[in-house]
């Protein structure tokens, strides 16, 4: 059985860390957007952690790419923590591994 989608947010100083886990699909995207948008306005650095993601579809990719575009436009520092191999392969196949600000979990 797949792990249900979950979002956990921790905030410290000027950094918000958003941990996504489970399946990121159409059903999860609205929750992601609802969580990210206010954080993008309040913090200088936003970390989106994909290390607990078990599945990522095209709507999830769109949510991540949209967050990246908003960050670039506003000057927000966005860091995306790499997900498991399955998630990384999707980013690679979409060519996003060369565009997105991906970091390893140990680099935070």
C-alpha cells in the first residue's frame, strides 16, 4: 500500500522547510500550492524536500516548476532536496535536473 500524501512545515529564522511525502499527484497539488504560496511571501529561503516522495506525476512536476518560476521572479532562494531514485528519474527524463535548484539532503 502506498504512503498517503503529507506535508510538514518547519520554520526557523528566514527559512521555511517543506517536507513532502507520499504520492504527489493531482489530488495533492492544491495542498502543495496552498502551503507554498504564503511561505514564499514570508521567507527569504524555501526548501522543498522531496526525499519522502514515493510517486510524482506531471501535475506534481508542474507545481514544482511553478514554485521555481515564482522564486526566480521574486528573488526567493529555492532549494529542492532530491527525492528517491524513482523521483529523480522523472526529473531527469523531463530535463528538470538541469534547471531546478536541486540539492542533496546532506547539503542543507
